C-alpha cells in the first residue's frame, strides 16, 4: 500500500519514527516499545539507519518484521551517501520482496570516519538524485522526501532550499515529512510557500517531545531547528527547579499542545519522533483529539 494513498484516505492521523538498536540483544526491548505504541494505530512507521549505510541491514530486518509480524506499514529510510546504484537497487529489491512499498529518500550525512568527504564525488550527490533514480528504475515504489521548514543547515539560502524542495517533488516525491520544529507558524508558513510554488503534496509535520535538557541541546545541535526563547527559558527553569523529571513533564505538555495545534490548523497528520521511548509517545498520542 502506498503511504501517499493511506494519507489521503485517513486524515488526520498519527505516524511514528524509530531507529534500529545498535545491537541485536536490544531487539526484544525495541519491539516491545513498537508493540506498546501500536495501540496508537499509527498510519505508518518510519525506520532510520546511519550515515554511509550504517545499520542498513538491521533497518531492513526491522521493517520486514514490522510489516509481516506486527501489521504496521513501514516507511524505510533510504540514504544515498556513499551508495552505488547497485546498492540502492539491492536494498529496494529486498524491501519489495518483504512487501515493503515505501521509502523516504534522503541524502544522509557525511561518514564521520572519512576525512574530507566530498558529496560531489558520489554517484548520488543529493536526495533529488535518489528520487529520480527510484522513480525511473523502480516504478511503483512509494517515495517520501524530507522537508526543512527552517531550511537545511547546508543550504546557502531559504530560496535555494525551496528550489530543491520543489525539484524533489517534481522528480517523484509523493509526500513530505518535515524536520522537527517547535513553532507551528514555521510549518504553516512553509506549507503556504509550497502551495504558492505549485507544490500540493501532503506535508506531514515532524514533532519531537523534549525529554531532558541535555538531549534537547544535543538534538538541536544536529538539526539546526530553532527553539522559541520562552520555551527554552521555561525548560531551563524547569530543570533548575525539578531536574529532568520537570523538563520531561514540560516537554510532553508542549509536544501535545504543538501536535494538537497542527492537527487543528489543518495538517494531514503528525509524525512523532519516538526516540524509541514508549511512555512519552503514549501520553502524547492518547491525549490528541482527531
């Protein structure tokens, strides 16, 4: 089943993102989290893997189990950094053999262990190259793409970022999942600008619940999302007054209100970054009114 078709038929919805555990000994606990979150009836679940194909085989096995054993429609992340066309085709063929019909086409980050890595030397320089390849060589595969409401960290300008966003959709991207953000006005402005450019595919907002001050600062340093000053001050005050438990309560409350505001404002659904944690996501998902 194509996720773009599921989106059109099931608005509004909740979807989830997971990452593969680093070792197989952690898999039973991981799938216990997935099982717990299945009660939220996610429309689909995306599964990441690391730069340069790290944990790709684990990601493949996990999406297989999600589809075949747990009845959850998986969206397999597919990064093209360091990959050849043969690598990409092998992975997609393996997905299709498992009944998985949707990928999220991404460039991916430069491998940390390769000094002076140059994207221009790669077979696939950008995510748009991957979108084109999948559309042409694997027709019928569902293709999602990433969107950056606050622009990609490496983009020279917002205008340039929107140009490539449109190109990815024109080349075959059927729906967009956004990078995390904390101000809903950023999302709705992003959608409005896309519509103004003739882009009318579903744009699914990504929401991250902040569970500790340390993790928040680390995650924000990676993706470049801006956090509203009042919210950051509130998090810091909560941490000073009550430690990580107080930050957790504030973060869950904020994420719940943010997600509800997105749904109430007309977003087709909400994509919740789970961090492989069940409790927080259950609290948010069960509080939402669809």
